[in-house]
C-alpha cells in the first residue's frame, strides 16, 4: 500500500508527521519505505541521522538520480547482441537506504537524490510534464509502483507543498491513499479543500480504477488561541469530516482533537522523532499514533478484502514494445561542439553534463581534448564534423577576443556549405546579453530560464528527426 503525505502550505510539519508515522508502523513489524518526492526542498533523511550527520545520507543516489538514470538508459543505443530492452532500470534497490534499527525491524528510505553541487541543476533538468508526455512516464510509474510494493508493506511518499497539479500527478500514478495536513489558516483550508475535492473527483477515480483513501489532519495547532481554534475546528469538520470520520469510526474522542498535531517548537527545529518522547501529555505522539493506527487499519482492510481493480498494474510484456519504440526514438545522439568564453567555463560545464545526460555527444575542450592534441587542428575538425555547434553567449563572451570569435567564424564558414534551412548553428544565452550582429539572424535559446534547456533539447531532437525524414 502506498500513501502520499501532502500539505497546501509549507512548514506545517508534513515531513515530521511522515517520519514519525513511518517509525511507528515499523515498530509494529511492517516493512516501511519512505520516499522523498519533495525534490525542491528535500530533507526527510534529517529525522534519521545524528545531529550534524544529515549530509552523510545526502551523498547517496535517490529519486532524481533514478529518474535521470532511466532517461539516460533510454538514450543509449540498443545492445547489438540482444536488441532488447525490458525494465527501465534493473531495480530500485541501489537507490534505497536502510535506516539502522534494533532487531529485525525494517525501515528504509529512498532519498530525493545525491546532494552534490549539481543537485539543483539535476532537479531543474527534470520536468514532470515533459517526462509524462515524451518519456513514457505513465509506464515508468507503473514499473516504479510495482517495485515499491515489492520491497515494502507500506510506502509513504513525501510530496512538495502547495503544488496541487504536480501533487495530483504523483498521487494518480502511485498512491492508494493520501494524508493531507491542514494548518490553522483560511488559505490552508481553501487549498486543502481543492486538493481533497480533486483527488476524490470522478475523473481521478476513473483514472485509477477505484477511489483513494483520504485522511485530512489538522496540523500546527496552537491550543492557546481558543476562540480561533474553535472557529477553525468547526470549519474543518464541516469541510472534511465526511472524508475522515469513516476511517477512524472506531476511535474514541472528538474527531478533530483526536488527529490534531499540536505545534511544539522543539520537534519543529530539533528534527527529533516525537515517538521517542512518550511521556504523559505528549499530544504530538498521540496524534501520530492515531494517524499510524488509521493507516494500519487500511492495510489490514486491504489484505482482508477482495482486490479492487487498479488500472496502474505493471505488465512487462505489454510495456516492452512501447519502451523499445521510445528507445529507438531517443537514441538520436548527435555530436555537438560547444563554443564558449573561458569566463563562462563553470556554467558551460553544467550545460555539457546536461547534454551528456540527455544522450547527446557534446564536445568540450576542457573535458575532451587529449594531451598532445594540436588545439587549432582538433577544434577545426570537431566543428567541421559536428552535427550541431552551440555558441554560448554571455556578457563575457560578447566582449571576448581570440579563440571564441575564431570558432564562430569557422562555424559560419561551415554554414555556408550547408543546404538552406538546415539547423546547425545554435546560439544559446547563458544570461541576458547583447547578441553579436553576425548571429542576429539565428534564434537564440535562453537556457538560463526555467524551461530553457528542455526547449534546446527538443529543438535538437526535432532537427535530427527532420533530417532523417528528408
């Protein structure tokens, strides 16, 4: 069973709740896997490492690496000896960390990803909409869901706050249920209502094949604000009791206060697990224990009931042909010469790596020039033989002299010998800057913008396919 944890607002304790519930379910003998889907602001691992050692887990591969490794594999030519491709990657096991626990308890984490200097670049590189539309994202998630259910009894997904559209996509592709944390504010009530209605809508049920379990939890509750709290409680129950009460109908006490997670600064900032502090009056622990109890009952109900039809099942035979077609489409790996000014070397190295990860064959002097090479002869040859030349423009390059300007001249000479309309020279802007007059006839791609690299990648792939069709 896979349950997503979501909150419309940030800093309401969503990740803290997930970590504590995971610990409790693990203590009950279940195999628990946590998945940090919050790629923009990860940190789930910090609840399971000693103070000052959270970075130790941050250096291991995780979800973003899995997604990009999948894209990279699809961008590699098929092995000549077999000519077949089955699974997107062999297994998710290399991306999963075991959290040390006493005895035989099983608690695992699939972190957001390797937290090195290129992490932010890898996250920006990955666009969920593009992944779904152009990379057989639906098939990947069916495979991923099957893998998750094989390695754990219960999987808890930590989703990024606020992004209803992307949150719905993760939920529709993977989840059996969702726990939504709602803070004490009108904005949170409205956002939580929107998400609740969307995940229970007929469209979502039709997409998945059955209804999702929905649990709405009051979070970051300040008990000192009694009048405000009473008003919020009334509004909360009027909006969400119909979703939540059937799940805890056997519990004693008031629905709102039974689930409410109080705000305790110590747990907010220390990243300590509240379940390790079971002293009398620890209402934080009580709330997490009740949430874990609901999820445990759902798991038991699922085991005892007839399996419901789910449209997200993984069928390896049916998927193989679609993966093969996608791989044939994505193994267009043209050679790309990168021209740049030395002052932009760091930015260009990131661009080089992204082109490499996309399955292309970029050439960069600092990475590919060999000892003893005659630089002028090598560069002229690479420009003449390249399928594309990318000219990186910045405030530095437009004022530079020397090799960079010469490379533009050589590239323009090659353009003169090519058929009219062929895409070969691609200027890209690393930042807002003046475009040299001799390149003003070419459209420049702004790779520094959010979707700039995706547009560049699509333009290159489109040019390659157009060339093949001629």
